[in-house]
C-alpha cells in the first residue's frame, strides 16, 4: 500500500507539470489522492468482508437499498452537489446567504422524502421487495445530502474536508469490523446501515463545527431572494441529475426485478469494486470544479476556456485510464478475494474497467456545462440518455442479466460524453464568433 501511495504521489505531479497550475493545487491533489488511497484500501477490504459475510442475496438487497438511497440523496441535494461551488465562487458577497438558503431547501426536501419513504414502506414494501432492515441504509445514503463539500471546495479547503470524510468512513469501518470480530453480534443489512449513519453523523458534525463560525450569514438581498435564486438556477440541474441516475442505478433496480437479489449481489461486487477507481477521479474533479468555475466567469475569453478545458479533459482521461486499468487486465485475480459464488462476475468487472476511462472526460465536460449555466442543455441531453439507458436495460437485462446491465451503463455513459462534447463545441464556437464580432466593431 505504501509503495502504491508513493508511486501515485510521484505520477500525478509529473502529469500536472504539463498543465500550468499552481504548486498549491498539485499539493492538494496529491494529498487528496493519498487520503483516498488509504480509504480505498480500507473500503475495499471492508466490502470484501461484508460481501462474503452477507452472501450474494443479502449483498444484493444491500445494493438495492443503496440504489434507492442514492435517488433520495440526489432528490434532497437539488443539484447543489454540482452547482454550489459555482454559486459561491460567482457571488462571494452572498456566500452565507446562499448557503443558508440551500440548507433550508434541502431540509424541506428531506422532510418530503421521509414522507414518501413512510408511504412506500407502509403500503408497497412487499411489491417493491423492501424490508425494514433497508431503512437505515437508505437514510445513511440520504443524510450526506447536508454535507458542506461545496463550501470547503469554494474555500479551497478540500484537504480539510477530506480529513473529515476520512473520519466518517473510518468510523463506519471500525464499527463493521468490531461487529464481525465480536461473537455476540451478527452482521446484517440493518446493522450495516446503522454503522453507516454513525459515520455520517460524525463527519457532518466536524464539517459544521469548523465551517459555521467562519461564515457570515447576514442577508445581502434577503433570504427569500436567495432561496428563489437557488430554486430557479438549479431546477433544471436537479431534474437532470435525477434523470442521469438511471444510467448507473436504474439498471440495478431492473436487474433485481428480472434476475433477483443474488444476481444483483454478484453484479454489485463488480460495480462496488470498480467504483473505488472513481475516488481518484472525484478528488481531481473537486479541484477541477473550483477551477472550472473561475474559468467560466463572464470576463473569461473563449480562448481561455478552450485551453483550460482541453488540458483538464486530458488530465482526467489519463487519471481515468490509470484507475480502470487493473480491472481491465486482472478481474479474475481481484475476485479471488471474494467467496467462490462471486467468481462469475469477472467479465462484468472487466467491462466496468472501461467506466473510469469514459467518466474522466465526462466529468470535466459536465463541470464546464454546469459552470457555464447550460442547465437546459444538460437536462435535455441527460434525460435523453436516461431514457436510452432504461430502454437498453429492459432490452438487455432479461437476456444477458448482469452483463446486459453493465453494457447498458457503459453505452449510456459513452453516448452522454459524445452529446456533451458536441454541446460544448457548439457553445464555444458561439463564444468565438461573438468575440470576433465584437473585435470588428
């Protein structure tokens, strides 16, 4: 683990030397990668233990609860996980006012989600394949919607926030391993959810405890104005995020419906394992989100935007390739860490190795679209891809089961990348044409 950490800490600065970024950003990215290598290692080992302890069927039910909780998470976040940095960077004088508005909005949506959850479990739990043990897992996935990641990213305090998240995850890991080692406890889905919630609350407490005393919440234009602004500016992003979830998570719900929890459990071993690769892309993307917001301010020229986006996309593609390579070339060896009942997931895992390679440039282009306030374009394209993803899932999963699900995910993400790139090229051409016309005048 230490050798891998040292190598990556040396590789990333070497890549970043090709891009004109500050030494502080290189240090931040290296620190985030170091923390996430540590977390990825613990998470990987813990996931193996949970999968082997629960077995395919219960692990599939856990995956189903996580998929439902992810929809709830995106529902209460209102697209702010993608746009809050933009708002705080573009309107620094309204920092506290806008943050307060987002917390009030997320709280309202959380109450609505709880009402929906009570209705679903009270009346439709048997039809939907729900169990009460799933409730803590779903809530543990939803509550992180109140995280202050956008605040820390806007302050360029990513390392501090990463430490708080590390405490969150380590709390969960410690409790899970304690349950496995203690003879009087039996690991179950409900217990896993309770441990997840304990970690989430620990992390949230630290985030709010450090950040709130440093924020001026005095209104600038008024709370109503700030809330209305957030609702308007994020509405299409919110709908787009909910639509985009069908690319990654609707296929899992459809897979459980057609093939059952055991098949979903095997699929989820491949999905969860390859998701560790996205930790590195996510941390590079955190730095990129703030940088993209700065490069899409009104005063930024079209040529500056193009140069930044090209370099950022190349960097994210390179990181994605490095992250996905192990799953492309050696899935059968990775799966030897799991119980034999998961061995048939090798081809699924190999296909999922393509995901980080596509996701890297996808994330870079997506951040540009959001920072450039192309909300309706984002919603239109991602909804189109979402419908396509659901269609592919319904066509492929009954025939190919887990392989069909992963093909649906990869194809949908690739098509989304192509459409987003086309939209950005059209947008940049328009900016170039507009600047040339201004020069002629």
